[in-house]
């Protein structure tokens, strides 16, 4: 009984959904002409090529900008994150290299039996994930 009620409804819903689909592949996109020059265009060099020390010629202003850049905590944090990303890329690329290991076993029999088995080279320890992000560049 339920299938008789939902069948016409479902079919009409499918017809409405698929009626919006069009498979017209004969599309033509007109090409727009690019002008050789723009209005109010000035000839010469752009500001992108000028270094900021040349643009700001005042020595006091240059020292002030240098102080602001060196004391910018957000910039220092961003640089630390870049260094962290670079080191994680180096670590990931190092995992692709082949690994060589050497195991040495030493067994001594006597009154006090001493056994030592372990790797000769130290194995690097992985750092646990931090539960929170620190904003201090030293604590990263």
C-alpha cells in the first residue's frame, strides 16, 4: 500500500530533478579583444620593482621601520612556523631514505649473569603532540 503512494511521488520527483539537466555541448564563447594600452597608463617602472629603502630615503624613517620589523611578534611567530614547516618536510623526506641498523648482543656467564642486547646507535625519540598552541615564539 505504501509503495503505491510513494511510487508516483518518487517518479515525479526524479522527473523534476532530471528535467533541469541539459547536455548541450555546442557552447561558443566569444573572444574579447585585449587593448594594447589602458586608459591613464603611465610609462616607466612600476612601484613593485622599487625597494622600500629606496622609496623611503629618510635615515630616521628607515631605522624606525627596521625597529618595527625586528620587534614585530606576529612576524617572528610566522617565521618560526615557517622554520617548523621546513623541518617537518626534512623529517618527512628523511623517512623515504633507507634505514641501516646494527644490533650487538653481549652475554656473560659467571656468578652474576649479565645480558645486554640493544642497538648501538641511539634511536631518535618522537616528540608528543602539544595539547595547545603557544603564541610565544620561544615556547614553540
